[in-house]
C-alpha cells in the first residue's frame, strides 16, 4: 500500500499541464494544484494505515490492496466496500468528486468481466485484467476523460467539420494505436497517475474510429492537459475559503497530438458495440455510480450540519419556519442516504459473481440529483441570509490591532465568539457563493450527464415499469362491464 508521500513523489514527472498559456513546471509547487494534491496524499495515508480497515487480502495480486478498488463478491464485501468509500468521503466531507476510488471502481467491474473486452475482432481481455491488477498492486490514482468536446451536441463526431476533434485512431502500428484529438472532462488528471480515455456518449456507425478505450500515464509524450481557471490560488487563507483551499479539483481538456497507445494499454479498438458494453454489461456503470452516491450522501450530510449550526448560532432554530426548512433538508439528505442503503440491500450477484447495487434505488437517486443538490443549497442560502455578505474582508481583519476590536464587538452572537461566527459563515459562503461553490453546483447537476438523459436513459429504464404494469393489467382484467354490480 503506497503512502501519500510516495504518491506525491510521482507527480513531478514531466507531465504537460497547461494553465494561463504556459506549461506548469511542477504541479506540486503550483498553488493551483499543491493543496488538492496534498489532500489526495492524505487519502492514500488513510488507506495505508491498517487501523482504518481499508485494506484487504487480494487474491488477484496475492497481497494487501485498497478495498475501494475491490470487486465485491458477497453482500458482506459490498458493505465493507461502502464503509471504505465512506472513510475517504468523510475525510474530504464529500467535496472531492473524483477521488481515486471513482475510476478505480469502474476498473473493478471491468476486471471482473474481462470477457466483455474480447470478441472475434480483438481480444483485449488480458489487457484489462493486467491493468486492473496494476491498480490493485500500485494503489493507482486514475482519472478519466469520457465525454466528447462540446463541438456540437446535435450530432456525433462524424458529422462535425474538422478531422479528429474528438480523440480517435489515426492509424495502427506494430507498437500500438496512434490517437489524435481531444476529450473532456478529466477532473483531477493534473494530479493523477494515469488517465483513462473512452467515450460514454452513444456513437453511430460512422463513428467507429472514435470507439476506443485505453489508459496512459499523464506524463505521456504528446498528451496535454488544458486546465480550467483554478480557484485555489485566489483563496486568501484556509480561514476565508476553507473548502476552496483544500478541495479545488482541476478539470481539464485532454489533447492528444498523435500519441502512441501501446497495445498492452488498449482495451477497445474501434468497436462501437464493446464501447457501450464496457459500462453496462460489466456492471461498471452501476457500481461506479454507487460510489458517487456514497460520496454525494456524505457531502449532503456536511451541508446539513452547516445549516443546523447556522441556525443555532443565529438563535433561529426555535422558529417553526426554520425548523420546517431544516426538516425539508433532512428529508433531502435522508432520501439519498436511503437510496444508497437500498441499493446495497437489493444488490444482486451477476453472472461473473460480482455484486451489482440495486439499480432501481441507485438510478432513482441519480434521477433527482440535478434537483436535490440545488434544493439543499437553496435551503442553506435561505438560512444564512445576509450573514454571508456582512463578513470581514479577510482573516487580516481578525488579526489587525486596528480592526480586531470592532470585529469582536460587532460580528458575534450570544455565547459565540467573533472568530467562531465568522469562521462558520465563511464556510457557508464557500458552499453557496464562491466560485468553488458555483463549480460544485454545476458539477452535481450534470454529474452523470444532462438531467433529461439521466432520467430517461437510467432512471426510467431501471425502475421496473413492466412488472408494475403487468400487475396493473391483472387487476384490470379481474373486472369489467359483464357481471358489474350497481348499487
């Protein structure tokens, strides 16, 4: 089990991370990446400590591995996996959306179903098995880029003007595939070990060149990461921006300039059917999204705690209307938590022996995520009111001999010192109003894709309408006009 220090030592490897028109010399020394990389290192340290219960003896590698990367094969293993994921999620309070257990979970399902990656054209079953063993053995942090660039949402890549705007295969060589183009949205890639590249968007018959799946080290020659504007460098202090300063995950557009993908790192090569099957026939989509809902549940609990604390500090928690708001927030959080546990309880073992979380509960929660998160934020925003606006400009106001007396006198609550009140409301602002907060609202709303796709493709199809309608038909068939009694 590698430690956080060992993870950090791998990051200064010559990777091409571009920010503000320039390549970053060392992500460990850049204010945009240093603190969130340290947060990731803390996660690895948690897993490396046997006292935290995150390790298990892994038969695939014949030694200890991180349980968040395990393919669960019993109800007990599924529960232990959820508890391990929660250990990491509680450390970040759910604010790291793409921690290493996210993509690692997809590969756990891939590794349990290597046969999906083999057919008459290509047999990459051994590749996927070997790569999964690497994740287990090396405790790898893999990011992913699985969405085409937003050139046009009205068509797939074959209908776009311009060649290889989306990453695709230019040619094959004896060494492997040569790929060119771009893919989004590689959250965390700038501080990850490797990046997994594929396409979750359905492709058409003319898009075969772009139906690929592979993984490469972030430092691969010709691979470039164009990062969005970071928020961490503008965070004046941990006191002023307690979330932004530690959890600002970098999002990036990945660009490939005729990059060689060695054959042993190829999982799908121009195969549209297998491209779809990798997520849905392996159970990866369900298992990976269950991890995400565990993290989401943890985040909502944290938001609820902030909301409750604010009402205590403001002395409003005895007001019926405020209690109603807190009750509604509690219902929102409890519904997600209940779905997580229901998915665990209703999990079934698939043909490969892997436990797949119950899809009705899982996709039911996902179908409402674009409404659940904004509602939670709206309730917190309502409860904090103007308190998040009338705050000291920075921690300097709390330290200065000139300003501190006024801060202590005027910015406080009964029984709550100025520092404690300001700290709480600064945290609330970082949840509802900062740039970091805005990014998280957008992230949670579109986490699994456009809401109409999530509801239509996942929630609707996995609810089990056919069985319910069959029961309804039986009921309707039990009576009719003939034999009907009138009163």
